[in-house]
C-alpha cells in the first residue's frame, strides 16, 4: 500500500496531538447544564479551583498554581456572533493570535509573563469556552497540550 503525500502530511500534523492524548491522566470533562465537554489533562491540572464567576463550569490549576484552566459555558442571551461577543469583551488592540469564524473564536497573547489562550465555541444558546494561562517562557512545552484541549472542546 502506498501512502499519498497528503495522508503523510496529515499524519505528521496529528502525531504530536495523538501523542499528547495518549498520555495517562486525560479525562473528558462535561458541563451538564450545556452539554459542552473537553479533554483535560488531570495529570497536569490536578487541583480544583472552584467555579467560574459567571455561567457554568469549573476551574483547574497545576499544583504549583503556575498554570490554570477554566472550562465555562455561558448563555448567549443576545445571540451574539463570535466576532460580536469578542468585541464586547474589549480585547487588547494588538493580539498576537486571533482567529474568528462563524462558529468560534480563538485568541492568544502574553501579559505579565503569562501566555493566555481563550477559545469559545458558539452552539445553540450557549457559548462554551476554555481559557488557559501558563508561563510564557514555557510556551513550547505547552503548545501540544493547549492545541489538544482547544480542539477537543465540543460542541
């Protein structure tokens, strides 16, 4: 059997994420009120950090509190699009990474020595988000973890 170049490229792209997901300690976390779910590396985010200030979900931290993760669902009361909702949060003008589609947005930047990453999926009446903060000088070590968490957010 001969693999085509696009199959090889896809395999090489997915390999780091599959390697991360195969690690022990990943669990599927679900928010019952919205049905949103996400893969969480409980071997990394092993401490519970309480509830979000608004909406439904949970916060998790590393034991040393250097990094944190919040999984949150909020009701999209005014039916905002991803672009409208993001604009309403008044993000900094110069964001290092910003992607907005009709179904989600993802933004990331560095502030006070921490990289912050937010992804929100828009599904029905809910906005389902993961918000991750981690040391900026460890960005390479976090890339695969953040990517896997972000891509596993459903719906």
